């Protein structure tokens, strides 16, 4: 790894953080800061965190994203979900917020059952705390690759959730990716791309690190 820090005269300096909305699950914050040339600037971002403190090393992410592989069917589980912000359908994976005092595996098991009706049987790979879109939010998440079993069901969906469950082969994943009219979650697009071209299940990604 080669690192080139030499063009920085000084670091960005955050001076003030102000909460500007008061919603239940997501709020807007305004940051006053000076850039590396000491110019005063403002940034507005969304956060799920209750604390105004920034840069704290989170041990538990805000959310978990589940990449489920159905062992019996030998297919990847993908969901097609209506997203209000897109005014349309998006292809992605089951996901949801981690509840207070809930461990990640319990959150993944709960969300998978709620959104697909499928039962988590084994966790095969888990990411560290990562960040979804730091230009607009400090939301953190964990991506968890799991094996599952059962038959898809919408029995446990919340009223606000409109989700269709898909079992996708590698060939079908390639066909989805080739359709320019479809909207994808960025994480789903990356996983599906690798799944479509690899001669292994998505659970085997951990064995090819660096490839």
C-alpha cells in the first residue's frame, strides 16, 4: 500500500454539530467546519445515531444486510422492494436496523424471517462495521452472508413493506444485471456481479480474498 499525504497543509476541523430535525429513526444534522485551507463551510447529513458525537468507533452497526443462499435450491435470495425515495422497485437483499441490545446474528435472523419468511441456518461470512454512503450519511452496517432454508412468505411483512422474494441462479443474476431498466442497491449489484461470474456459491467469497 502506498499513501501520499504530502499535499495536505492541515486537516479538516469540525467546529459545531447541530441537530435540525426530530424524527424517530433518521435525523438531519448540520456541521460547521473549516476545510484544509481554513475556509468556513457547512455540511448537512443524515444520521440514525442519537449522539451528536462524530467519529466514534461503533462496535455495533446501525443496520445489517443479509446475503442469503438457499442451500436446498442452490440459489441466491434477492428481494424486489418498492422504495418510496425512488418511486419504484429496487433489487437488493433483506436488511434492517439492529435493535437496542440485539446482537447481529439475532438481527439478521429476525430481518430475514420478516422480509422473506426464510430461516437463517448458518452464518458463513460477516463484514466489520462499514459505511453505506458517507457523503450524505454516517449510517453504518454489517454485511452478513448466510445460508437459509424454507419457503418464501410475506406473512411477516410490515404494512409499509412491499417486497417480492426471488430465488436467483447465476444465469438469472447475469440477466438481471444486463437489464438497464432495473434499479439496484449498490451492495446487491456488486454481490450479484461476482455471483454471476464465479464457479462457487456466494458463501465461498472468503476463500478468494485478494482475487
